[in-house]
């Protein structure tokens, strides 16, 4: 069933190319982690503005963020909203990463438990980092995932871990599919499976039990 859903979404929307990064950061994986923090409670266009500001000022590196005055960092990421909280979070997270030795050491050695225990990083943000930065098979469950799979009738719960385990147990053991499937779910959630859904043109309309 999940294979069929994945194929229908991929055929309809095409590859999404997630996670979007640029060539201006020495370590794109670090940019993924910064983006995962900045995107909390905002949309990606606002995150891009903040990331571009960091790049323009050549400060999108953990050692530079740790040394920067918080007020300056707040101004650079202002577009992402909650900028005071996020600036504090980024500075603490940059120090957390460097305490591992380097970005590469962090990517190799950090555990999911450590990320979730970090103040300001929940399960969705942690799994985004693990999947798209660390290259580990953890499926990211966001509001779109919960809504879509409940409407499809495949899950009858709102629990993050239960939904994540269901998806991981029923998907092919392929990290590329994990990455692409999550991106396609977000796309569907934004274009069709909204709070007020657009069912007529939805690529999953024939297999959706809800059909609002």
C-alpha cells in the first residue's frame, strides 16, 4: 500500500530534491540542521531568507555562530520568527555540535536520544536532522503526515512514535525513499490534503477513504 502511495505521489509531483541546500556552506549537512531549527513554526520561504542572510554575512558555520553576539544573530534570522528563542537555540546547538569534535563527528556519533534531550529540539526536528543530515533511516512525522495517513485510513492515532514505526516497518529499507516520501507528503499536504482538502484533483483520491 505504501509503495503504491509513494509511486502515485512521485508520478504526480516528480522528485522534490529534499533537503534544499546551497554550495555556499562548507558542510551542507550543517545547513540542514540550521534549517531544521529555523523552520520550526514557520514556512520555508522565511527560513530561506534567514539562511541567505547568514550566508551573505559568511556566518553559516558552527564556530562562527558560537562566537557571534546573540543580538546580531537575532537580526540575521529575524525573518524566521521567534528569532530570540531560535538564536539562543542555534548558539547552544552549535556549541553542542562542536563539543562532539567537528560537524562530521557530530553527524557520525550523535544519537536520536541526545537530540531529543536537547532543549528546543523535538522528535520532528531530531528526525529531520538524522534523515537529511546524518543519513539515517528515521521517518519524519509532521502534521501533514498525521493528517494524510489518518484520512487514508492507514492509521488511527495521533502518536508520533506509533506513526513513525508504522511507516518504517512498511516502507522499503531505502533511505532515498524515506527522504523523497517525506518531501512528497509535505507537497501533498500543501497542495491538496489541507485542512480544507482539495480532493477532486488529488493523486490519491481513488484510494482515500475520507474523500471529504
